[in-house]
């Protein structure tokens, strides 16, 4: 949770007045996301989320993220929609930060998604990949192999203070992935961070996706691998094959995976596990004790990485019956 | 700001289902108040605030606070209204904490209230005092003289680490107040914490009061003194006589102050300044660096205390033309 940047009444009122959305009636800092400052804004015309982008988001990337949300919404995917001000702009500045006002999305994120929710996630992930296919902008994935190497360089000196032996374990995994990383798979726009807190549900049906601030162009199956890690492991680190099956079957009803994508899944899942192991280790080492952020446990992703290291074929995920 | 207690989806859904307010459609932790955990809840029937009471609130006091809100609302004062569950209860338990669901109040709190807002505050404060006159329950003021002495005993050892000389300065003030504290003034239900963040405005008119968790039975003029301190000083510590006049004139249109109350105001304002100096000093010394709370500056209230110490008559507040 996070509310970092404080906005004064005067700044806020003049900001809201520059949109055609009625007068401000309520304004509350909310605990949503850990990267940016978010406020829930009520006006005469409804509910909105005001996001102030903090340092982790590069201002140059914001036009990509905002245009992507508009593109996806225009293709029927339920996601927050940036609101245009009276001059037609979606990207603005407030309290010295880049800022955007976006529509409010109803729904609740689930802490413990069940099998039906994994199916819902699989379906919407494929719909997202299809809806993004004709998005005209491109953004590289900062958090793929070269980014992992850079993160490793940042954390290696103190990694063993987080988990003993972590430095060497990451180095070995990085070396393996650098030699074997997948190429030639279908690419497109991926969400790259589709954890349960970024998927809203109403009555056990997906009501929408949020938080597109890691979206980029990369292998679509890598996005599937991120979701396998985030949705199909139980709290005790066991891999739930039933959830995996529900997710992939629903995905494939919309967009069948190629044989090459299926074959690459174990490797992509290792990479996806390493990516979150690295960023969590980095955050663990670099989070100010006063920051209003819950630091997530790196060990969870080390366990997931080790699980995938023992997998030799996608059939080991229970994909044999595929 | 604060969200302390984490509520699981399952707990929340069954909690909300025990009220006749429709199905849950959204749930967000909000940054409101510093004492309790607050969530903004949307259901099929509207918006609500869910409050989980944290350790600073005594569970035994909660029936007083909740009944007071119902009493005030029934007399036309705009404030959050506790919602009754299907069994008629307003005080519940959730995630191991006492909890209540209350109605959502529209409006914005002002960081820099102007003269007209001080007038609005004066009027609603008097209306609050009048509406509370026939409230049948009673609760002593924990944070009056005996409470200040207890707080002083807790902080005196380290007070000088907060502000050099603070220990002796508080001791002298306490001795003065113990000798001279007011008696015999009109008493009733007071809010006792009516700072700008607890008063909502819409279109520069008061839309309601919130946060009744320091309310108690004490001298009504003490509540006025708390507001003089909280609303009539400028950020540079100067006392704004125009704001004072706007506040008191509006108050007196609803409820004229007695001569004895006016004469006691300088002393009550010293006590009110000491009360917040003590609690802020206590919080400064006792706040865990990881707590999601902004610690408020004790020095602000030391400056206010010193201002009132130099006042010899209420006429020094510009009340001569009263």
C-alpha cells in the first residue's frame, strides 16, 4: 500500500476543474499499488482514480501505458480508461509529478483465488493478448534478461544477507537463462505483472484488469509464465495442477498456444520466477523503513524458481493431457 | 494516514453479507484518520466506511461513540451514521478487532481553511453542542488534567530529546493549570478533536463532521478552545484575529458564550494546547518507524501554548469588541 505524494486542496480543485467531470465532492488517498500515489476522487459525474506517478515509473513510458489502456478499452477489454481534460490531454502534471485521471473500475481483487478464478484469469489474459495485437506503439521489456543482469549487479553484494547462498544461486540461474532463453516465440503486448491484486472480480467473474505500468512488448507466453507463478502456487509453495489446467484451458479457448510456446513454458517460468526474485531482493535491500510499503518476501520466488528448475518438460506441469 | 489491519476477502464478504446493503462491489483501504483502520466499501446500495478500531480506542467506549453519532444524526447534524446489521447491531467484530460500518459522508477537509470556513466551523460546533445536550450517555475526558499528568509522567524522561527544555516547560504549565483550571462552566458532549481534517466542506459550506472517537463530556468552552488552536493560527504561528472573530460570532449566533466562559478562554486554550503538545510528544517518542503514520510536530503546539501564556484577558484575542 502506498500514498506518497501529498496534494493540496487548491492544487486539486484547479486540477479537477480542468476536466469536464463536475465538481469535486470527495477525495481520499487509497492503498492501491505500491509504485504510485493513488487517490479516489468523487465528482458530480462519478468516481475516478487519480494517479501520481512516482520515481519508479519513467515519464517517457507514460504515453505508452495511457494509450494502451485506451486501446484495450476500445476493443472491449475492461480496464481503467484515462479521462481527457478539456484540452484533450490524458497525461498531466500535479504536485510536481506526472499525473493521470482514470475511470474507476468496480470489483475486488482476491487474496486466495480459486480454480474458477484461475479460469477467468486465463480467459482475460488471452483476450488481453488478442486486443493488444494491433496496438501501434512499442516498449521494450526492461525486466527481461539484460535487466535481470543489471539487477543482479545491484544486489549481489548483499544478496546473502537476504537469503544465505542467494548470490551464487542467482548467478547460476542467470548463466543458464542467458544460454537457453527462448527466441522465436509469438510476441505482442504483455501485461508482465498480472498478479491477483491486478485482477478485479465481481460475483466470481473477472470485472477488469488494472495496473498496466509494467506492460511492454515481449513473448506472449512469458506473460502466461508470470501468471502460472502468481496464480497456481499454494501458500505452502506446492504447485496446483488443477488451477494450472483451468487457467491454460481457458486461455487456449481464446488463443491456442503453439507447440514451441508449450515447450518453452518451463524455461519462461524460471525466468519469470527469477525476475520477481530479483526485484523483491532489490526492494528488500533498498526499502526505507519509513516507506509506506509492505516489502514482499523474496523467498517465495526462490521456492518457485527451484520448483521450475526441477521440471524438464511442460508435461511435468500436468500438461501431458493437453 | 493509516491502514493497519488487513482483512481477508472471505472475512469481508461474510461481514458485509450480515448487513442488508447489497453485494460488495469494491473495497479499498483509505488514508483517513491516524487511530484506526479505515476502508471505503461500495455495495449495490451505496458507499460506506468500514472502521476497525485499533488499540488506541478502548472497546468499552465504542457504544458511547456509535450511539452519539446516531443521536446527532437524528437531530439533523450531518455526521456518519452507523449502519445496523440484520440483528440490529452497530458494534461488530472483524479480523479480531471491534468494527463498525458507517455511512459515507461527502465532502473534503481543508488544509488551509479561510475565514468563511472558520465561520462555518463555529456554527456547526455550536449546533453539535446543542444537539448533544440531551444525549443520555456520559464519558469522562481521559485527556483533561489527570490525563495530562499521566502523559507527562510517560514522556518526561525523554521530552528534552524532542525539544530542549520541554520537560521543565511542561512541568511549569501543568502546575499552573492544576492551580487555576476552570470549574463551574457549562458542560455537555464535546468533540474534543475538531481539527480541520475532521470537518468536511462542499462548496465552502460544512457538509459534516467526522471522527467522534475523542468525544466526551466536558466543558463546552474547552471544545471552543481546541478549535481556536486548530483553526485560527497561521502556519507561521501567528494568531489570526479575523478567523477567531468569524468562528466565535458564528458560534454565538447558535449558542452565546457566558461571561465566565469568555473569561476562561485563555486558560482553556492553554490547556488545549498542552493536551496536543503532550500527545504529540508522546507519539513522537513512541511511534514505530514502520507504522504507517505521519507523526505530527509537537513544536507547533508548544508555540501555541506560549502564545496563550502571554494572554492575560480574552480581550487580548481581539475579543474586546465582543
